[in-house]
């Protein structure tokens, strides 16, 4: 039986606090790039291990660093002067002893393939062959952790760390707006209409009472801007598109949108890029500094600082438990009647089966009061989710679960 605690959480609710802050870093942001590449490498390794050995072997590649390059954007064009440097660091099973002998894993080939493919799939103007240098420093897993993992292959995988995952539901209106605006700006629909919008989009949302201010940084692609006047006109067009998008979602709030507020047109300072990311301008990134599993950075809510990207999807609870906590929270909110908000923490203990956490702590903000039926329903959802935790491994590999 899973150790589950359900209690009433007495507070006024996220929408009733005076000030709320929410952030999302978009696909082209250097921190998102680090997460994206780390997870792409983990999935590439997992698929290789499954194909060759019918199981996912030990690996953690959750330490990716993006070192910014240099570029010279000009109206109508520009060029990359110094490529972005990407280093993939971590550990992985690099050879396997079989009855026939030792079989070596082409770690370097897999890392480079995964990183370059991720860049090709997510950027229109960043060429991984010309604009990026990809390096890797992959060592062996430590003996004790590898041993625990291999022991877990015989039954339910064993937690390779003592760690916790955190989730909550539902998203507040501000959280939904911040998430949705970034997804809208990086949608194919918007890119077709306004190709000047680069992939590097960061949305910072501030709500004070019923007023929302969005401060959005957008890496504008220089080849689509002929002069300063057009740049300013394009900013206005993007702003109008954002406001129209938000108006279709909600009319409850007074929304302001500010784009590229560091621009100083009179001094010729504009946020122009050749490739659509600030990483070409010297901005750096690192795994784990970006969005949490729900796709947001939410300082007004409980959060885990664990990086989900790049960790193995079998036994690393820093990944699995954040996913699990988010699933439980959303299910409790949507399936249990009378829930206004719900917060979930799941704590592991190293060496114990991943479906046997030390505790699943569920805090419910009820619409009226917490009843025994609500407690029983929440416990049932948590137990069912924990008992199926090993199934999440394959859903993660198949891109069915959002991680950042």
C-alpha cells in the first residue's frame, strides 16, 4: 500500500492573492535549449538500449550547458561570427557484458545525432552544422547507483535518489495566459503570418488584482526586417496578435503587453538575431533553469528545483515523481467533486521501489469543506497512479508527456 496523506489546505487561493508572477521560457531560450537537448539525448539512449538489450540501461545526461556564440545581425540579413557551443555532460552505460563478450555503445554518435536532430526540428534558421559546436563529456555511472538500477531490472525499478516531486492544479488564469501566449508565438500559424518572430520567446506575467502585464522578449529574425521603421511596425503587429489571442481566451482581466522593452530605437538598439535565439548573442543556458513539468516557472506556488530533462525515465525519481505529482494533482482536481485547488508532493527513498514512495502528500483547498468521500477518492487516484508509475517510462520516451 502506498503511504498517502490527504488534508485540507486552508488558504485564500491563488486568484485571491494581490500579486501573482508567472514565467515561461520558450523553445529557443538557451535554458529551454539545454533542457531540450538533454531530454533528446536521454530518449536517443533509451531507444538504443531498448533496441539492443530490450531494456533501458542506466544513464543521466541532465547537465547540458549552452555557451553563447556571437552574431552580426543586420537589416535584411546578417551572419553568425562564432558558433554556439553545446556541451552534453553526465553519465551513461557505455558498454555491456554479454555471453559473447563486451559490447560497446556508440555514445558519442548517439549524443551528436540527438542534439542535431532536436535543433533541426525546433529552429528554422539555426543550422546545427554551421552555427553550433556540440561536444560531450559522458562518464560511467557510479558503481552504487548502477548496481541499484540493475537490481531493479528484476522487479519494480528502485529509486536512485531520495528526492521529491511537486505538482498542483488547476493553472490560474495568469498561468494559462503566460503558457498559451508562448505556445501561440511559437505556433506554425503565427510563424506563417509573422516569420520575424524567432523561437526564443520569454513571457513574464505579472498580475496585480485584475490587471495583467505581460513583458515579452522576442528574438526578431533580422532577415525579415528591412529597417527600423519596419521593426517597430512588426512589434505593433505582434502585440495586436497577442492581444487578439488573449481576448479570445478571457475578457476578465485588463491586459497590457510590452515587447522587447530594452529596445532603444533612437540609439539603434533593437532585439535582432540572425538565427532566432539569444544564444547567438552570448546568452548562456543550463539544464534545470527553465520551466517545471507544467511548462511554467511559478514562484507563488510550491516548486521542485529538480531538472526533469535528461534524467533516465526508469528509476530517476527527480524526473518520475514530478511527472507523477502533476498527474495526481490534475486528476484529483478534475475527478474529485468539490476541489478548488490541489497541491501534491511525492517523496522517494533511495533504494526503495519507485511505486513505494515514503509519502504522497495531497493538500486540497475545498470549495466548501473536505469530506471523507473526497479523501477516499483522492487516495484512490494517488494509489492507482503510483502503481502504474513504471508505465510512464514509455510514455516519456514516446513524447506523450510534457516535461518542461
